[in-house]
C-alpha cells in the first residue's frame, strides 16, 4: 500500500486540481480517479485489551496473517468519546476539545463536526457510511434524528440504547428504528451491525465511487441485559447466546500488576484503593470471561464484512484498519475495571492493517498513536485535512520496518474523581504529571508492568527533568510540533560519519558494507551507497537518520 497509495493520493489531488480549473470533465474524473483509489474500512471495538485478540481467529487469520500488526499502538486519551474524536480528527484531545464522555467537557455535542474526517473524504469523492456505536451522548444530548455532516449513509445507535445488546434504536438516515426488543438472537447488536455493514457493501458495489465504511461494535464493553451469571458489583457485556460460557474456565492472565501489593509510590487515586479480595477477584474473572465471549461475535462479524467485500470483488482494493477506542483493566494496580489511567492496560490497544500494498504477516514495533489513523486514511484516499494533524500517516512505517520517527507520544486524561493528568510515553519511559502535583515515572525497560515509580529516585533526576520539559511543550502542541524529533544530526566527511546532539546514548551505523555500534563520541568509518544511523537518547527517544554517501565511499 504505502508507495502505491501515496502515489494514488497524489494522482487524486492532481485530478481534483484539473477538475477545478475545467481541464477535466466530471465524468472523466469519476472514471479515472475514483476507480483507482482504495475503499477504506475501519473496524472498531470498545474497551478491548491487546491480549484478547488471541481469541479472535478470523481477525488473526484474515487480518494479521494477511496484513501488518502494530505491536506498540496507543490511544492518546483512553476514554470512548475523546478517543473516537481523535480517530475522526487526527488531533489530540487538547486540540479537538473533547475531554470526557459528557457535557460540558465532552460528549457528542462538544466536537466540531463541520470539518472532520467524513467531510474531508466526502469532498474527495468518497461515499461515507457509518454503522453502530458513535460518540457518547449521540441522540441524548442532541436530537436523536440528527445526522452529522459528511455522512452519505447513517446507521448509528442512539444513546442510551447504544448500551443494549438487544432493544437498541438506530438513526437510519434521520429515521428511528428499534431492533431486538423481545431479545430475539437474530437481532443481537453485533450480528446486526455486521449484516448491515455487509448490506451497505453489496448496495454500493456497482458504483465506481470509493467507499469509506466505519463499523463500531459495542463489544466487549458492558451492556444489557443483565444475566443470571453476571458477577456482583461489575457490569459485563452480554455475549451472543451461541457463545455463552465458551470461556467459563478461562483464568485472568497472570500479571505482576494484578492486585499490586505495594502502591505507596502511586498517586492517591491508586493508594486509596483497597487490595482486591477473593469475591472481587472472582467477579473480575467472570467479567473477563464474558468479555472474551462477546468478542467471538465480533470476530464472526468481521469475517462477514470481509466476505461481503470479497463477494463484490472489492477486498483487494480495500484498506482495512482494526482497532479499539481504549484498553481496559482487569485488576491491574488494584483497578477492578475501567480505563482512563496512564498504565499500559488502559492505553495500549490492538491495531492491525490489511490492504493494497500492506505487507503480509508483518509486525511493526514502532510507537504509534490513534492520532495517526486519520492521516493514514487521508493519504490513502488522496484527501486533505483542513485542520492541523497531530499524528502522521503510518505508510512510511509500512514501507520501512527500520524507520524510527523519534517523536514522543502524549497521553492525556481527565476522569473525576481521579485527578487530571498529562503524560509522555517514549520507548523506555512513561512520565506523568497530575493536577494535584503528583508525579509518576516508570522505566519500562526494567519495569514493564509499572510497579515502581522512579519519580523520587535521584538516579532518574536528569531523565525526569528532560521528560518534564518535553511534556510541557507536548501538552499544548498543535500539528507538526506534536511530532518533533530529537535534535540530533548526522554528518559524513571523507567516509567518516558522526552523530551529534543532546543526550545521545548510543548510535548504530548501518550501511550496505558495514554495521557499527558506537558510543561516545559516536563516530565510525562507513562505506556503501546509503547510510542509516539508528540513534537512541538517554530519555528514551529513538530516531533514524538517513544520508547518501559520497561516491568515494561506495567501494
């Protein structure tokens, strides 16, 4: 995909320009532009952990094995509405302004929907379709018949019925319809959304117009009806009847962070939590099992949707993105359920891509964020954003598995009664500052489960000072400034390479003929046509620098 779709995007932009000045007729534009650009399918689950993908055999077989898995994918604000707003804008929450699920700080009405992804794609000639869950408060905080700008076909669940696996109401292009009120398994919401998406694909297939299809499942989020085996004190999803109790003996994955024994280094909202007792632990386990069971219908639904693309001969020309809006806790750090904290179970999510030119069966380990999804889609579609993009297209990482951008990731959060926080995530560190003045600092290389905060450790004082300075800039960044790489430089003179810059820790020089690991003063003799320097900094940034070598170095 990357090189092909990037060139297709340029072709689309050029044709749009010719159309605008009258050098190309609309009919020619439709025939030559729209047929070439890929369809885009976004599949989103709700509150899904990275670990749970293991039970989704169709996702692994049809997406991961035939596409690329990003193993370090993070959401910038691990809560439904802020995260989904980032998907549709390419912006961090402090820029799109949605800081919660409800007014006045968040919810559907808080987001500016006059300029966002569906509008940009529609302008570029796409037919835009949404099926399933949408932004929190949709249908409750605004008229339930409202259809947001930019959508050609609209099939969104209306709150509060969104959280019913049966008896949910959809806004279907401005008309309301309720399904499954009598608990009929045929109208289990996950299955219905998958069928509706497949119907939209079949209906669209005769058209040369490219399609953008967004499908948002409720699972594995909790939702009604409450069932007899639901644990006390925890809300759970309702699995499809055919999947109930499939995982009745599955244990919660073992983690040193589960029911963390010593939380004295944590902020007050963690310190004040009691240890998890036996009854609570059993409830967490039952919730975990039901969440896995609810994902089986999602897995089958994704196979149905991909099958519809195959049957209409559109699958090979469709860019597919599978992800979740945030992660979820199952007892880690004494948190029995939920999200909106700085810890890995909350912020780390699945991300798998498949499509034209996407490497098959590949894995990418670079740090990526959900702010990258809109830029990725826009580049593939040859569409243009009218707002600054805080993320960047992932196509460059698909092209080049060794490329490192060097940027930091911003993690934001605000969930009363817990304190508001801003945090910075690098390859090695996570540093967080709270509105209460509390801090956390984790060395993820030595402490991947975030058990021991080092914010009071003098050995980490220099690192913490550097991270705090970068976080101060990042939490108000806009566009390009959100993607700033470390200030390091690569120079080559007479076949001698040198990397310079602040806080450089290690450099690996790689050319066709040589590979050299260098420490201070980060110099090496090099040979070949092209040189890449893989640079690590003391505070956890990683960046690659590339340079063509002089002719005299090519022997």
